[in-house]
């Protein structure tokens, strides 16, 4: 302890600055490591989230495709039925006009 005090008195500010530099360097490394770990966790969560979003969009696309197909089939059936009704109305008009 006595040697440390003597060293500080002789070299004074230089030793204190060197010690502070080493201390701050080590603390910054710890903080950077923690920040890197936090960033890694955030990136993993984002990756999972992106996968979930992609899966949801695929399900939505499949649902839209299915609905579009059902609507087309419905429209085709409705057109066929309207054509059939139109033919029957034409026959009825012909019979009424005779």
C-alpha cells in the first residue's frame, strides 16, 4: 500500500489516468458484450416474427385463392341458371304469343 501511495505521489496524474483508462476500457468491453448479446436476442426474436408473418401471409394467400375459386364457380353456376331461366321465359313468351 505504501508503494502505491509513493507511486501516486511520484508519478501522480499519469498513473491515475492510466488506471482510469484500463478501468474504462474493461467496462466498455463488458457493456459491448452485453449489447451484442442483447442484439443477438433481438435478431432471433425478429427472425421468429418474420417466419410467423411469412406463414400468415401464405395462409392468407391460400384463403384468398380458395375464395376466388369458389366465387368463380358460383358465378358460373349463376350464369348457367340465368341462361336456363332466360330460355324458359322465351318459351313461355312464344307460347303466349301463339
